[in-house]
C-alpha cells in the first residue's frame, strides 16, 4: 500500500514555479510540510472542511496558476457539497488529491465512511467531475503525477494510502494571519 509521505514527495517533486499547494488540516499539512518549507504552500490547521473551498477560490482568483489540494478523506467528507460546486465551476487549473486512509488518523484512527461503502471517486463523478481516478499503486501514482504536472484539466483523485504513525512536521506558522499574509504575498508577487 502507498505510504503518504513518499506519495506527496513524489507528486510534488520537480514542481513548476507556478504550482501552488493547499493542504487539509492535520496529517496532510504535516505531509506537505515534510516536503520542505515553501511559500507557495498554504497549510490548514484546525479548520476542517475548508481546504477545498479555499483551493477553489485560489484557482478562480489566480487563473494563470496551477493549484493542487492535498487533503484527507475525513476533511473532504466534512464538506462534500464543495465537490458539486467545483465540478460546476470546473477550473482547469485545479487538481484535488485526497489521501484516503479510510480513517481519521489525526484523532486516533476512527474509521471514516470510506472504510465502508463510500467511494469518493464515484461521488466526484456524480458531482460532475469529468476526470477522476483512484490510485492504489506506484504505476497509477506515476500516471497521476503526469496529470498533475500537465496542468490542463480539472482532476479529482482518491489515493488509497496506508495508516501510519509519523512524526508531526509543522508548517512555518500556526498563526493564521501570519500564514495567509506570507502566502498571499507570494501568490500576488508571482502574478503574471
Ligand atoms: C470541525 C472539526 N471537527 C473535528 C475536528 C478534529 N479533527 C482534527 S483532524 C481530524 C481527522 C481528519 O481526518 P482526515 O482528513 O482523514 O486526515 P488523516 O486521516 O490523514 O489524519 C479530526 C476529526 C476538527 N479539527 N474540526
Ligand atoms: Mg484520513
């Protein structure tokens, strides 16, 4: 089974200057932070269900940039309605990646709905996403990396990952104002 940190590292390796990353609270934020501090990353902390709306807003506001969301199954399940909104807006510069360990690992590993019959890729399809995938292994992950870096279509991918206990790697700041100002500065500075 895929491991979350090497998966995120592999997907972002060689990222273009134009690729901005948003992570969902907890584990996904530790994973993104583990790839190194980067001002093009916005890492959510504590707030659950808001990472995808933020990524959509960023993609709309900065259409010349590519935006990747890296979040968890629990975090996306908290605000599933956003998938319908995103599919309707359909920004080509947005890629949604869910690290699906079928649990709320950050709070003790309680099983999420995806441990049962819930299939996030099918939900995304039902919401209207034309391009979706579920990733289980290295070859599917390599194909997803190509899609992400091609950056020419809205994509949703559910990446099945192992449950692991890993050291927490903190982002630059837990202060929301500090974090958003730092991110906004670079997002605007890089505007074409
Ligand atoms: C509204 C709200 N409910 C509950 C929490 C507590 N909480 C923090 S992280 C988390 C689990 C997130 O699960 P998931 O997105 O699947 O991440 P992972 O399994 O990768 O840790 C929960 C329930 C919260 N921060 N906000
Ligand atoms: Mg999870």
